[in-house]
C-alpha cells in the first residue's frame, strides 16, 4: 500500500511538526481527518481537550501556555482547571469587535477561603493598571467570591463616569458543584448576561465600545494572581464577533437545567410586590401557578441562584388572596402552553 503525503506551509506551523494543506484520508477514505466545522462568526473556540490551549475556530488564536486538565460536562475529553493561574491568548484583530458574544461553561468545585479581592476575573481582554487608574475590559467577566454573582464589563468612551467600564451585574449566583452555562452579549447599546440559557440581566450603556490591543486572559489575570486564588473549571469557551440570538444561546446551554428547556422559565422581578411580579411577565409568559412552581420552576430558580430555601416566591394563585401588606418576593414567569 502506497501512502502519499503532501506537505504544506501553513501559518502557525511552528506549533506542529508537520502541516497539511487539506484533510488526511486513511484506508481509501474510510477514515478522514479534517479540521473542526465552526461557525463563520466564531473567532475563538477553546475546548481544553488538549494540553496546549489550542483554538479550534480555525483562526489560530492559540493560548501561550498549557492548561491543567479537569472533569468535563459537555466536551469530549477535558476542561481547564484554574486556581491562581491563567491562560494568555495574544491579541488579534479577530478578537477586537465592537459587537461580540462570549459563551462558556463554569464549575466551582469548592468555596474560596483565601482572603483577597471581592471581585475576581474569570476572563478579561485588556490590562488593568491600578496605579494609573487605567482599565481595559472589552470584555471582562468577574465573579463575586462572596455572593457568587457575575459582573460583565465593557470599556466604553464614557471613561470619566465609568473608568472601570460600564457593566451589568447578574441576578443569578453561580452554584457550587454544578456546571453553569454563561453567555455575555454586547449589542450597540446594551450589555446582556444569560445564565443557563435564560436572560438574567440587561443594562443599557451610554458610551461606545472601546477596543484594546491587550491579550485575552482566561481563568485569572497576571495582576490579580495573589488576590484571586479562586478554584474553578472552565470549558468550551467561545468568542463570536456578533450578537448571538436567544435561541442560539438556549441551544448551546441546553442540558444545564436538566430536562427543563431554558425558554420555559423567565425571571420577572426580584424584591417586588405581587402587582409588580404579575406585570413583569411578557405576553408569552405568565406568573407561575403554584403547581408550576412545584413541578419545575422552583428547581430552576434554585439552580440559577435566584432564591434560597427561605425566599418568598409569588404565584398566580396569590392574586386571589389578600396581599395588602408590604411583602416582597421573587416573580418567576412560566411559558404559556395553552
């Protein structure tokens, strides 16, 4: 059997011993090795299924350092484990867009007991220089190590009023010992956070997106290593140069809530009275009935970190009761199935 190999010179070939111009056929085409199929808008895709933080989007935005493998939820082989370390991805024009979306899976294996900063980076493109009060965060996602809420940043032209960047803070709290899907979407004038496929928080921004030529850091950043030794697993990190639709995010996040689809439950309001909870639901959803809360909606609220065991949840049934007191609670909206 004669095997003919055609070698080609590809950009980024310094990472490989041999580079090929096309796929490889084995056993007369019975087995074919080809590059991964990716969406054209996907400019960075880090699966962490290798030990070199390679980019599988075909844009060659590979990380500069290796990763520590960890357990996985959705990918084929491994996730990346971080505990006071980080991955650096060099700057590239493909990762500099005024409209963008970033999606990833995160898992908190244990509570962080080390003293340090309250807000610690999960990812950040840009460099913070505290002594000069200069911050580059396009984008950045921070985790509150106490409440486990997320804060998504984007640096804008409004540097005076928002020197650290404009941001949106999540209502959701990342739970321990559970994989959680996160998506951050930047539009022309808004910054959105989706958790497990559910739109969790939105904020309108005043300035235009400010780009930077700094690297993208995953897991941590060089300047917060000593103050943010937060253990976590990251998996399936994707960077898109466009605004992803809710349907696209829901599809990627499916499975995070078990058998419950993300579109079934929406967050209406927090710390609101019954009337506000009722009015917070859109035409496609209604304030959940008690049976809907007990048959799945409450479990979603727990997984999202919207509520604790002692939290008060409003139900549609409460409209028939006397609610003239000043009680406040959580409004959860369920999909209209009729």
